[in-house]
C-alpha cells in the first residue's frame, strides 16, 4: 500500500511541471494582478435554486433541497467532467456529511457544518468560516477528469462554484496524500494580513495625470466632513473614463464609511479608505475626486509602480436609486455590458424603510448570451456569503456586511463580495441582475457598484447618476421612549459571568424602546452586572426601570449607586414581553451613576432553568 501511494505521489510530482495544481491555485487566492489578464477558463455555480425558474417563473423562491439527483443514499450537489476546479462552497444549513470525489477518487469526507465553519484541517479560518449564519469555504480542489460533490442529507440551501478549463489543459487533481501545507499556510496568513503595498511604487497626487506605462497599485485617501456620498471618485485610463462611483460606495462602504477589512478594500476607523485592485495603463492615468461645496474634505495619494501589470483595464461603476418600488418584483441591473474580461466584485447599499427582509432575490449572471444564467443563486444574502436575513456584522477576506442598522433589517445595510478565486470570465458579454424580492410592498433605496476587468473600450449601459440619486437621507428614528437611557446603550462596567449585549426585539412585537434591549445571558445565581448611566440632576429622584420577561429569565435584585432599589424581581413569564415600568425612589449623582443587577435565582417554572436578564431602559421621571 505504501509503495502504491508513493508511486502516485511521484507520478503527480513528475507530471505537475507547468500544470494547474492546488499550489498554483492557492497562489491565485492572493494574486490580484493576475485579474488584469484574460482568463483561460469559465466559472459557473451549482445551487439549490428553485427549478421552476427554468420553466417560466423567474421569481420562484423554493430554493431549498433541490439537487441534481440522488446517488444511492447521497444527494448530488454538483457534478462535472474536467479539467476544472471547485473554488467555493456555501450553505445556509450545512448538515450531514459532505463528500468530494475527484477523478473517481474520494478526496474529502467531512462533517458539512464543521467544514464550512473552518473547523476541519487544513481548511481553517479564513479559508472556511461561519459568517452571520452562512457557512463558507474558499479553497481550490482541482480535477483533471471529473468531480462530484454529494451530501448525506437532502434539505440544504447550497452553492458550489466551479471553474472549467478547455479540454487538454494540464491539471493535477487535489489529493489528501499530497497536501501542500506550506502553500495553504501561506495563503491563510496572506488573507489574514491583507494586501501589502509594493515597495517599488512612487506616490502620486490625486487629480494629477501621469504618463505610463504603469500600474496604480493602491488608492489611499482620508475622507472627513459631512455629505461624503455627494463626493464622487473618477478614474480615467488612457483617455477612457473607466470608473465612477460616490466616494464611499467605490470603497464598498456606502452610504458613508464604516470599518471594513477585506483583501482588496479596507476602511479604517479614522476614515482612511484603501483600494488595492491593480489598475494598469499604457499612456496616461488620472484619479479625481469631485467634491461638493462646503462638504467633504479628502486628502490622499496613489501608489504607482512602473509597467502595466496586464492588458485588461480596471472598471468600476455605480448604479443606484432612492425610489425603487418592490412591487411588482423586478431585476436590478448590477452590470450589463459587452466586451472581454472578468467580473471581480459587487458592493450593495440598501435603504430599507421597514423591518421586513428585503433580500429574498437571487443573483442571475449570464455570460456570452447564455439563454439561462450559469450562475443562479438562492438569495441576496446567500450571494454575499451569509444567511437567514442575519443582522450580524462581519468582515472576511472576500466578503463583508459592514453595516446593518436595525431594528430588524430596517435602515441602511452595506454589503460586498469580491470574486478573487471565483472570478467570472466572459468573452463577449456579461449580464448580472439581482432580483428585487422584498417581503413587503414599499420603496427602497438601492445601489450597487460593480467591479470588473476588461479590454479597453468595454461598453456598458450604466448612466451617470444625478446628485439627487446618490444622496443618503437620514432614516426616521424607530419608536423610542422620550428621555429614556436605552439599556443596550449603557456602558458595561463589570460582568462577573456571561455576556451582556444588544438584542434586536423586533421579532417579539411592539413595546421595546428603540426596538432593542440589553440582553444578559450566561450568568447564574450570585453573578452581577454593573452598568453606568449619566444624570444631569442629583438628589432623590424617581427612576423608571423597564425590564423584560421570558420563559428562561431569572430572578434579580437591582441596586442604584450601592443602595437596593428593587429587592427581588421575578422575570419569568410564559411569553416574551416588555413589562410595565417599575418606578423607584433613588439617590442620584450628577454625572455618572451605577446600576447593579444581581441574579438571585430562578423561578421553578423556568424552562430551561434559565437566569437570563433583559433591560429595556431606565428613565429619570422628575
């Protein structure tokens, strides 16, 4: 057996040469300059989309549990003949056992959830990771002849992204017996660290035209002041306007900068915005910022290195509106154009006036005039790598939800996904539509920025938007009790056990101020939580305290500035609801005051025997 395995290893090593291997594809995961070259492959997506979409019902939405076929006791998620490579796997509910067969050999058998959570070696974070309830794996599994992905259970939402090379392309299949551990660790480290600016570049000023050939390796600027979305970024390459977007949206953090850390784009807490997609040019290049009067201020520079890194040009274009009706359902044009190139990313900004979910719509990407899209998804959040309408913020190397205001899915949401390993090449044309499929009949603000590389002269139909179309009007505030100090906004001074954090209460009905509460979980009898709040007055005052009851909540004692204000409160109840205010007389200090909540036990009826606590707000009545 050892001799047979050794023979296979030697044969694979000898045949590799200039072949496509797991190692070469791992190197591509962090090589942005390769995107500026024409691709020698295509990329498609297998998914669980509703098959009625192929029969004249484009907005059919039963996207769960649809497979290619049964194979014995397993369900076939994806299957293809080679040469090719699996490049991405995603699922909202990865359950059961996942198997991957390459060239008629089983190369991977793993718990589906553990694999997509980054818990299976060597596919650990950030290659695999659970992002806001969505399981992801970005890892190349090349094959020379065939591949098949199956699961032991048949009720998943799933995507499997697959590359295909022309027949005759030399590919060495992934093998667990020839694990490229050094290349894997190098890729993991680079993805965690992010892109690094080249050392051979020269800093150039914004607004300055400079001669080529060369490559803009980095755009770095700091934006401050009001009305940042009224500022716009323009990139002109060899006399062609290749990129236009509102300033925050270009850096994938519309409508205004928030923290972002991805491999290609970053936004720091101090307002520094960085793009590291390389932008080659032959003759001239210019990056300009259009600023509104008395608005944003921008200071920054470009890093330009000698020589064009490839023949394709970098393009980015914004398309948005503040008046998108959700009925009837429709397709939003992310990118529709003609030319040769490859698609490398999308950012999306949504202004949702209601709490209901806005993103049930699927991505539909058709290449070179396809009758039916070769990429057809299962939901907008699924495309961006998360799931279940989650409001959790996250940043990963290739995708992020950097903003989600709430309560629920109300307010502004900012998302992005960059196709680096799973870029989508096209020879003649590309049509990328995102379905507008909202649970409610309302009017959205909706804007996408598409990123792609193409040969000079790429033709697309996106118009130059007006200033009014890209404004970022403030959202109306959610219901809030006047004068309340929100529990979720109070500073946690000390927590002896567990965790105290904001909980969105919109799913439990009306009544909570700000539609949220401070939720303390993980404590037991005897544990205490100390919070701080400010008072503009001092002396004896009446303090209103609003708490929550639930089937798994405990009994508590409440003290203000060291004096017991509520001896024992039983928070157990058969349903989750906001309790009426309790008004107590307390001695307040001007400035900082402390509220101490101690768990004293739990109600015998509580199931499970819980000790959790929910605080909506406190309010100084007089």
